[in-house]
C-alpha cells in the first residue's frame, strides 16, 4: 500500500511539473508573439515621423551659389537658356554636351545659352573633385554650383535652386529649358518649336506630359511615396524631368507657391504639385513624337533627324549620334520618310 501511495504522489508531482512547464512555455510564447507583433504591426501601419522626413528634401534653405555666372544672361541675351543638372563628377557628360549640341560656336547669334548645374561633390575625394570643378569652370565658364550635397534624393533642391537662379539672373530670356545630361538635344528644332506660329506664351510649360501618373506604394521601389506623404492615388499632370521648357514668368510663380507645398524628392512630380496649385496645366509640345524617352534599339538617321529631345545611354553614344546627324546630305533616303 505504502509503495503504491508513494507512486501516486510521484505521478502527481510529475503531472504538476509538466503543467508548470507547459504554462511557462505558453507564457513565453505569448510574450514572444506580443513582441513580434508589437514591433512589426505598427511599422506597416504608420511610417514613423523620422522615416517620413526622408521622402522630403531640405528646402527652402539658405543655399547659395559657390560657382556662379551672374552676368552671363545680360551679356549674351539668350532667347532660351538651357540648364543641365548634372552630377559633380560627371565631367564626361558635360564634355559630350560641350562638344555637341552645347557648343557655343554652333549655337548662332547667342540665341541659346547652355549652363550646367551642380551641387556639392561627396565621398572621400570631395576636395579633389571640387578642385577639378573649379579648374573646369576656369576653362569653360559655364558652371553653376550650389552648396547642397548633390545626390539623387536631393534632385528637387537642384530644380528649386535652378528656378531661383533663373528668377534672379535671367529674366531677359524668353524661355528656360531643363535638360538632363544624357539627352541628345536638337537646339535648332527646339528654338523653331518655341518660335512657332502660336507666338510667345506665358504660364507655359511643355515637355512630355505625364497624366494620371500613379503614385508608387511599393516600399521597395525607387519612387515609393507613403500615403502619409501624398495621399492621392495619382499625381497631377507634369512634364517628364528629362526635358521641359518653361516661360520665364514661371520660375517666380513656382517658387512662390512652393512655400505652401512641402517638397517631395521626386522633382518632376513636385513641379506637378506646384503647377496644380497655380492652376497651370502643362501643354504637350506641338509634335509630341519629337520628345522620346525610349528610342528604338537601332539608330536611324532619318528618325533622329526629326527629334528635339531623346535619351541616350552614354556620352559616347551622344557624341556618335550627334556627329552622324551633322554629316551633310539628306537625313532620309527618298521614300523612307513616312
Ligand atoms: C566647337 O566647335 C568648333 C567648330 O566645329 C570646334 O573647333 C571646337 O573645338 C568645339 N568646341 C568644343 C568644346 O568641342
Ligand atoms: C541633401 O542636401 C542637404 C544639404 O546639403 C544635406 O544635408 C543632405 O544630407 C542631402 N541629402 C542627401 C540624401 O544627400
């Protein structure tokens, strides 16, 4: 009997032990689940304040031009001033443009002025880079450099300081064009388009206009914009950043209205937000096929000869296409042109 009773007590103790073990594991599991969900769930629901800041750019701010050409518009009196935003290190792209469509001696009568716009170089060799930039400017006198750090995420600052520069130093021009450094531009065709039959416009902005461009909500995308930053499903219409042209009354108007709209890092979409507030609708160019984002794989002289702005994939390609287009003789064979 004694042995049996002892066995019973042992079994009860064993059961109790198991019970407490289970209870402990349950408790541990609950704590773990709680911690996992408490750290993951809110993150998906609301991006924290600090994270949200990363979708904006630090503007307005007291940026100033450390390299400037403050009198160039007075001296040259251009009809169109073309500003090319370019990375500080990208001297190849600048040289390609200088030797092709930006070449002073080819742009007749001082009608068109080409300037490059840079921010500050970054990286361990920024002092050497800055030295080269100064030397480059000594030689060409065509650089504008503002003192914000040049980066993809800061492109909106570049656009805004470009507008400041135009407002402050180039009101005598009729139009300004913002043209990316990888563009092959037909300066003559661009001027002809602007001088076209409809006369001079104010409140005018043209380029390849994107309508109803959907706001990207995929966090892994380069263009991700959280709902908290811009709640509408689509952006207002805006011309694609690769090349757009504005009448000279617009820099000041956009800058004024921008004070009311916190600047997001997607520079062309931000221009769209400002235009919407100004109730200015961007206009497509008279012939929209002259602005090309995705050119055909094969180069075709006849096709290219009719374009105003087309993306190239390298400075070498820009030079080679441009050189070919300058060759004498008809660009299109008989019967080739559609
Ligand atoms: C501009 O064109 C002229 C005449 O074709 C040429 O001599 C000069 O080297 C060019 N300038 C640049 C910066 O390539
Ligand atoms: C943008 O420029 C500002 C001002 O120079 C700088 O503080 C910031 O780090 C830059 N942001 C990026 C992402 O480069």
